[in-house]
């Protein structure tokens, strides 16, 4: 009885392994490489400078990525950071009350800004089972973006990252 089903089972296994038809019961796997969620073109538009490709600040930690117009991503240059977070990392800033936050809308299932006084905010986003934070850092040698500009740029980048999920 099993011998007549074996070719179908083997074909199905080969298609799944080879990247063919994915069964409808396959679950979504959260991204593990933050650098795949944004392109250098999207980041360049947000930073208003030509960005290099994203890179991992620590090569062995792929859940964080930084883009900049400078290979060293130095403090003098504009940068974008994106970090894929665990649920606790997403919830922690607004759960204790010690960190100032502000609601965000227009992106994901849940989103808010972490406010760091006069420094650039960070947009925290949850979409389904994926959480991430994105931040635009102005750099010391450029005319600063306003808080509203930074928030708008982070929102645009977060929307792009969600499309890449």
C-alpha cells in the first residue's frame, strides 16, 4: 500500500527542499538578517546622502545592521540602524515608565517612538510575530534633521522593512 504513495511523497519532499511549492501549513519564519530588510537606495533617500550597503556592526550578530555614507559609520556621518528584536526587547522601553515614548501610527500592528531627549528618536515596530527598531542618526557634520523629519524618515523606512518581511 505504501509503495504506490512513495513517489508522491518523495516528489513533495524534493519540491519543498528545492524551493518549489511550499505547503500551506508551513509557518512564517522571522527574518534573522537585518541587512535584508532595507536597500541602500531606500536608506540613501532617507539620509539624503548616498549610503553604502548595510553591514553588521558585529559580523556574528546578523540581527543588527547599519547603513551609512561612511565605511566606518562614524559619528560624523549620517546613519540608519535597524535591529530585529525579541518580544521583550520591543516591550521593555515602554513597560517600565522610565523611558519616554510616544505612539506611532501608520505602520505595523503596534508601533511607538522611543524618545531620547534631544537625540534622534527610535521607531519600534511589531508586525505579526516580528519586532524591530529603526533609527535615523543625523551625524555631526550635517545640518540636523528636525524631530518631525526624523520620525517621518523612520516611518518610511519601517514601512519598507515590513514589505521585505
